C-alpha cells in the first residue's frame, strides 16, 4: 500500500542528477538552479525588519503564554550587540 504525502511546504520537487565517477563515487546535484537569495542572515533580517517589522520572528512557550520576538526588536538587539562588540575594540573583519 502506497500513501501519497501531501504537505503545505513550499519545497522544490524531489529530483536529483547523479554523476557516476570512474572511481565508484557518485556526485548528487539538484537539477534546479538556485534562486536569488540573501548573502547573509543579516541581509535577510534587514529585509524582514523593513517589510514586516511587527511580525513574529521567534516564539517560545512561557508557561501558558508565549514569549515572542518581533523582527524589529530582533534587529535592534542584533545591532546593539554588534555595537557593544565594536565598542570593546573587537575587529569587524571576519578573516
């Protein structure tokens, strides 16, 4: 018996290209091209803080209630943490 799986996720359709190499190894690749995407998580956070500042970014249970972080508040916290590191003289070059 085979059951079809249905979900509301927006994932790419299943598919894989297989390259078989003479040494017996195989390289698996998606046949779909990667669509444009943010270069860093910071770019992604900036976009959503601008587009939907009051939307929930993260939520966790807090007893019977929920503790929620909005995109706007998260970006503010990230900026303050980054400035704190700079104020302490830490280098901003990741290399």
